[in-house]
C-alpha cells in the first residue's frame, strides 16, 4: 500500500516536472526574444574598400542576425571595390544565409563600384538611394588594366589582344556575375557589360534595366516597397514582411577597425619587418626585454594579417630567408655574400608576397627598405675592414714591446740557468724570465709570452730613471 502510494506520488511529480519543462520551453526568454526580434532588422555599414576585415564583420553580422531571429539583415553600402577573395567569401555567406539580405547603396552620392556591384547582385534585395551609382566591375590586375577589350578581343586602340591570363580572369568574372544575376532574376547581360567594358549606371537607370529592385531615399521606404516580395533563400522561397521593422545597428567594433588597419598589405609588411628585427635584437642581446616583447607582438599581428590576405607563401619564405641572411652577415665572415644574397631574396620575396590580382606591397616601400638594408651592410663591412686594420689590443701581439717594471731582484734558476722574478706590466704582476740579472726598479722590455710567464730583456737599470711611468705602459 505504501509502495503503491509512493509510485503514484512519483508519477504526479514527474507529470508536473514535464509540464514545467514544456511551459519554460515555449515561454522561455529565448523564445520571446526570437518572437520579438522577428520584427527587427540588423543594420551593418560597409564604408570603404572590401577586404578581410569586411568579410569578418559581415560574417559576424549574419551569425548574429540568424541567432537573434531578425527578419532582415541590411547592408548600407558605399565602396570603391576591394579584394576578390574577400568578395567571394562574402557572397558565399550571403547565398547560404538563413536571413534575407538587403544591400542598400546609401546615402546619396555613394557608389557600389567593382566588388560592390557583385555584392548587390548577390543580395536577395538590391536597393539604391537617388544620386548613387554602380558598375566598373572589371577585375583589375596589378599594374592596371592592360586594355579594355571589345568583342573581337582587341583593345580600344586596335592593338594586340589581351594576354591569356587577362582573358581567363575576365571570363571567370563574367561567369561569376552572370550566375549571381540568374540566381536573383536580374539583368545578366548588363552585368556582363559591367565586367567587360566597366559600364556604369545611376540608380534610376539601374532600376529601369532591372539591375536593382528598389530606388528609395530612406531605409523605411525600402521596407515599405519590398513588403510582401518573395525571395529565393538557400533552399526555399520566403515572403518578406518588412512593415514597421525596428532597425538595430551593428556598427564595426574595435576588432573590425584593427583588422582594417593590419590587413593593409603595407602595414602587414612593416609589422613583419618590425617583428623579425625585434626578435633578432633580443636573441643577440638577451635581457633587453622590450625589443623581444614588441617584436613578438608585431610578428603575431603580421602573421594574423597574412592569414587573411592572399599571400604567396613562396614569396613570404624568400622574404624571411633574405632577412635571415642579412642578420647573419653581421656574425658570419662571408665577405658580403650572405648580405648581397639576403637583399636579393628580400626584394624578390617582397615583390612576390601578394597575389598579383590584389593590392600588393608598395614598390617604393620595398625599395626604401632594401636601400636601408644595403646601407646597413655597407656600414658594417666598412667597420669590419677598419677593425682589421687596427693593431691588436689584447693577446700576445699587444704585449710584445711593452715596458715591465722589476718588483724584486731576479734569482737564477739552477736547472735552466735563466733568471726569474716578478714584474709589473700595465698594472698587472707577471712572472718574468730573462737572460740577465735584474734588480728591483729596473725597467725591462717584454719580448715574448709563454703561458703565465713573460720573457724580458734589460732596457734601463736603476731607480732614478723613468721606469715607473714606462712600466705603466707609457714607454716603449
């Protein structure tokens, strides 16, 4: 009876516990937040070149919008273009996004040039403010555009056709932007024209040619015009409900700003040089601490930047090898071979450091750094040659010819027949061996060294001469 009553009570408590879990799951703060956030739009701002920092910022924004259950993610865009690798990463993130993405070129006077055009085509909704424009989507290689080709493959001046690499890059970009246009149901022919001929359109013309979806002066007007539209998500069609949305800003933080600075190839290059130099100073002068700490921080920042940039690792290896050779020249007697080889490897690696389709390290910066390294090597070689010409200041050669003051009378050794005694040479006491007797106060000349003994010969006898001064090293 007691056991039956206990089982009944256990079942009753279990039922209450299960009901509580269900209630908490349905009415939990997370669920309420999601229901509330379904009426919000997360606003991101891209103002400037598209690079690794932009990719990181946008991916974090997409993750936040998906986690918070926002109805939309809006990108307020004003860009001259950017890195193709970063653009590809952004486009892949947008195409896989569970939250619809609206790219809005704003404010008036803004542009979506080059990479910005691809970003507009990839977005679920493309909107522009009045007096904005897009286009010029031709991929630019280092050194400029070799020539804008016409349909026959010749440049505008009727000269020779682009080389094979230029053609491959252009055809790849055309296929890429056409695929985005077909995915979003926009004008693919004009997209190809923007790539091949760097064509541009203002907002009204872009709307007429079905390149974008909306022209609106404000973001609220964008929400009003796109309400009820259907957009193709990764796996299904979604109807937009955008009236009375609350905009929540997600501005770039310190992380994005830091990445924007160090992801600049010139800054990353200087950080690498500073890091290598700081660690080299610390290794060859232990205990300095400051060079090691600063060098370590700079090197880690540089490696992080290179991880995000399109780096040619052969160029990076050549650059590091060149720096190693330049430092080694100061410690290995290679007569300049290591130094010259290091400068050649350093310059070659610096030029090859970045992919040719992206902004590279500034040539004047590379040249200036190489000149500084060459000047350092020249100074070091001239200093070494000067040191070699100087007479030795330590060891046996330096001792020969110095004056020695006899401290006590010499005593003749019965076995060897030599005279032994103590002398002072440059303030140090030595055991002396000589062929002749000498008395305290005599001044002798050092003729050789054997172990802890010096060989001497008499040059002055008596205590009334200049012996003390000469024994201190002032005489010959």
